[in-house]
């Protein structure tokens, strides 16, 4: 049984489709990272799954149960954008109210245990209006955890957290999956944190799911590779495949060749031995941000392409200079 299934899920605001015929499947026990630029449709998808926004069309099934429009599963907890809390109540009172609304037995005890779990035990009796942004985020996570849900929707769960808080929340998410079998559907711009816990990624662009990747595929895509530019690239590709059968070769759109599992020296000798003139032979490593920026920005607007290019240039500069050999 899958935790989440959508078929043709669509949300239109006037003539604009925020989510466009989204077909999505999340398996039980996964930590599924939902990645996209601002405005790509991530939060709208989560709100439809949570019953907070009515779909224009399409179907939703959660934990094997078909959901009517505007409804959701009681076996699901959600933290989407800012948590809905009563500022005049304490953290404990907010969580206890949530527990009582779900029919949880001994609601105050459960609320205290949940606040302990998210690191808010010391602030349980403080009014929420005195909470920092990070504390409110932890409180939102506690509200999502009440009732021991089988499925969690988390939209930017690391927002406002300091490094220690980020690690604590990440470790909590991993332990929920490992120890309780919870399925987590998480969206975040903090890609290096997703990388440490996610088991599968989905990339959304302009309301459409454009790519899904396992953690193994992401690691492979980000692995060190040799970039080759030369005359007669198709012939060069054939030469490399014959001479270096252990290598993995991909012809890129600009006729460059991306090679893995071989060294630049091996590639150079093979090509030189066939009289092929090499114009570029370099070793590069693509980090996870560069990988997903490319997926999120592909075929995007000129403005988004410019922004993505600027971010890539800045990140390369931080690493010690511009690299012209990004695949």
C-alpha cells in the first residue's frame, strides 16, 4: 500500500495552473523530498493533500484511502507554512487542545511527551506569543506529531532553526521512519539537510513533476566526472566506449562527453591514440545544489535562469573559482 497517490491532481487559480495534472506516488516508509523553486507548486500540493485547498480536478489517496475534496486522513499530521497556534495559550495548552480534538486519551500527558520529543519541554508553560520563530516551528512539528500519525507532511520544517535545532529535527524525522514506520513527505530549500535523510526525491517545476531520483541516482549524478570536449564527438564517444568498457559515458546537449569511472589520463590516452584533437579535458564534481538547480531551472523563464546562474556562479566562487566544466 502506498502512503500517497495522486492522479491528475490539478489546481487552477483563474487561468494559471499552480499544480498541473500531477501524478505522484510515495511508498510507505519513505522520506520523500519534494523539491522545487518558490512558486513551483509545492505548498499548494501539500495543502491539497491536507484538505486545506480544494483541487480543481484529480484524485488523492492517502494510506490507501480515497480522499473526498476538502477532506484528509486522521492518520496524517501536517506542518505547512506557519503553524496554526493560539498565541495567548502556552505551548502545552496548544498541543493538549490538538490532542483532545483527536480524541487522544490523557491529552495533557501526551502533549508534554510530544513537546519533550521536539525539544520544547523547557518552554511548555510559556505563552506562544513569547516564542521565537524556531520555537514556533518546533511547536508546529509537535502539533503534527500528536496522535502518532502514519504520514507526515512537512513544509520547510527547518525554517527558523539554528544548526543544533536543524540536526535535532532531522534526527527526529529519521527516527520516526526507522522506529515507527512513519512516511514523511517533506519540502525544503535546505538541500544539504534533505541529502542526509531523504530516500527519494521528486522535482516539481511549474506545477508538474519533472523528475524523480533515488538517493543512489543523486549520488551517481553528483559523483566526480571527466568532461571532454573534442573534434568529432560521436567518433570520440565510440572510441572511449571501446577502449574503456568500464567507463560510463553520456553525450551532453552541447556535444561534450561526461565520463565516470575513468581518469582524465585514461581518456586522454584513448583519444590521442585515435588522433582525436581534445579542446577540453577536466575533472569536475557537481554538488546536490547544482544538480537540483539545473533540474528546477531547466526550461524556466529568463529571469529564473538568470537567478539560477548567479547562484551557481556564487557557489563556485565560494569553492575557489569559476569552473567552466559543469555538466
